[in-house]
């Protein structure tokens, strides 16, 4: 038996369709256009590619896209001043400052300067606290994408054993909180967990986000489990490189009930959920019902 492949490309396309439909309703019924501002400091090639993709998908969804490209030698004070301006711009409902920032900037200070209501990355300490106490918050995009995929595949997750492998502030910790909110029994494991394979074998849901290529072996997975592989690792293959996840996909595919591939699994969900968060922020700011199927 081989696992069902959870196609992130197809699912993210459905999310973007839902976003576009809700944006169209906001335009026609309320004369509102959700706006996303993306700030890029410096010339990091990967960040430039990512920002271009965000801009394209934002416009395709019918939303307003505001790009701010700043040189590498921009001062932190100037960046904070721009964030302050965007906080006060009524056309901007979501603000994303692309990471990493140049070494002379304090990323935490910049993130905390973003209005929590416009923090569509979900990184502001206020949103972290709201999520941790089960209240309405902006949710980090990658964990949100994982949860939406799990909801579609599994439906009610109450009582299931979920293991999150990884404890980062960006994925691991918020993912665990989201699964708790779904009434799962949640374990956070990491590279120093004792008898890690045995811990993972108890998981009905396994979310791997540890950043180590093919760390999770096939015999670490409970037969029939749903495996969400967040890892994106580039490894050498001959004279080229290839992307692999944190899970040994070929081995896990023979054991799991369902699994996300790398690439083509969780990755495409990140920008789709960024758009969803921007629509959510627009609706909350204007006291409107939240879009169905796009939020927690």
C-alpha cells in the first residue's frame, strides 16, 4: 500500500480561488480592496524571487499590492519609519517585512513595530500570545497552511495523537497550538528528544519541521498516519542539487496513510495563506464576517 499524496499545489490553487472570490465580494458589496504591503531590504536573490511571486499572486487575486524595495544600507530607523507609515495607511491591511534583514537591523524590533492587526505573518508577540491563549489572532502562514490541509483530509481531529517535530517560533510552536485548538493530544519533539523514533511512532498526525534532510525514517511512522513534511532542504545530487523534506519520502510513502511531497506539498501553501491572512485582516478591521475556509 502506498500513501495518498496530499497535493499542495492543487490545494493552494483552491485557497487562492476562495481568496479571489471573497475579494470580489468585498469589492462589490463593500467597496473594499484588501491591500498587502511587502517590504524588501537588500538584494537577497531568494527573497527577490519570493517577493515577485507574492506580488503576482496578490494582483491575480484582485488585491492591491504595494512593494517597497529598500537598499541594503537602509538604516533601521528609516525602515521603522516606513512600517509606521504603513501602519497608518488605510489602504494597507497586511504588512510583511521580508526576512532575513541585513545584519545591522534588529528583526524582532522591526516585527514588533508592525501593527498586530496588520501582521499577516503572525510573528508579532501580541499575535503569538493570542494564539497561545486560543483567541482570534493572525496565524503564521506555514502552520495555517498545514492545518487547512489537515482539516480537508481528516475532518474532525478530536482525540488524535499529533506529534510536531521541531520547536521553532515560526512553525513548530504555532503548529502545536493550532493542533491543540483542534482537540488533538499534542507532543512537541525535537532533535534532543529521547527515543525519538518511538515518540513519532505514536503519531496519528506527524508534522515534521526540524530542518534536517530525510531525518524521519519510514519505520518511525505509524502505519496509516498522516504526515505533513514542512522541511525544504537542498542536497547535492551529482553535479546538481535537489530539494528533499525532513522525511524520507520513499520509505514513508510505503507506511503512511497520506503524505505531503517535497517539493509540491506545504511550500505552495505559504503564499496562499498570506493572501488569506490579508483578507482576514481586512474583514476584521472593517467588522465584516471572516472568509469561510481561510482562517482558524
